[in-house]
C-alpha cells in the first residue's frame, strides 16, 4: 500500500493551463463575490496553484486555501 509520500502528483500541466485561463478565472472570482456580498472570508477548497485565492485576497477577503 502506498503512503502519501510515495504518490507523485502528475496534474501540474492541468493546473498551469487553468492558471492561464484569465477570463474563466475572472468569471469564477466575480461570481463568488456576487454570491456572498459582504463576506469577509472564503475557503478555496482545491486551490491548486492559488490563482483564485490570490484574486480573492486582493479583493479584501481573508482566504484559506486547501489543496
């Protein structure tokens, strides 16, 4: 049975491709902000490279990123 340290992550190409999808990422950020006006914090579960987390933090939210 493999332990966590024995598993290599192979999805970096996918994460990098999504990181470059500027319009899509902007849409996700703006949709989340509109959904919860007045929110002060956000949990970014499955944060990947943190592209969305960085945008939400720049908008003033306290962000907790989990990958």
